[in-house]
C-alpha cells in the first residue's frame, strides 16, 4: 500500500439527520445543536432564552443545584430525563408570563402547578436528601408566585411528600 491509501479523509459534509441514541436528546442534526448526552440535567437554552429573566435565572439555579447533588447522590438517568422534560415544559408554559403578576388564567395556573408537583414528587422519589436541599433553597420560587401560592409552594410540597402527607 502506498501513502495515499493511508491518508484518505472522510467527508460527511452535506449529511443531516437526527441524533439518536441512549441518553441523548437534542433538537438538531448530527453536526450538533443543543445535544445533551446523558448525565446532568441540561435545560434547552433556546427555551430559556424565550422566558423572563427571573424564570430563566430560577431554572438555571435549580439546574445547578440539582446537578451538584447528582454528583454526590447518583440517581437513574430516566429520573433525570423526567425532571428535565418537566422543567422544560414548565419553562414553555411561562413563555409570556410576567413573574411579578399573579395569573388569572386558571388553565395556565393548573398547568404550572402540575409541572411543579411533578418536579417536586420526582425529586422526593429520587432522593430525599436532594429533596431537602431543593426545599431549603427554593430555587423555583418565581413560579410559585405567579400561581398565587407564595414563594414556598414547591418547598411545602416537598416537605409534605417527605413526611408522607
């Protein structure tokens, strides 16, 4: 064999497609766009950039807190995926919401409550220690305010769930 046969390049330009695999999520093609490979919770930045900065900061704080805890307390990837999906849906639900006003639309209030409950319940299910940490930090408090429940809504939900109520 000559050197030309060893030095051939692989060219994949012009190819597109969805990224598929275990523990992989994203909204782009194989060249990579908002792709997450299992491990931490990584909320889609395109979603976060469309919401009020108070909500965005709240979610980023929650994401950081949860991921720090996941480094110490291992939890199943499907539990992480569930949390990520519900946080992203929660963010989409508040896309046009002012965090300083209580919502009057009961359907939207119910939807936001539902995502908060899903998140709180899953955290308790995954790890009571992580749940205690989240309850004490109340990172998602801006979401509680817009549904008229006060800043401690998710913390109270977690505490009740931890104590079997």
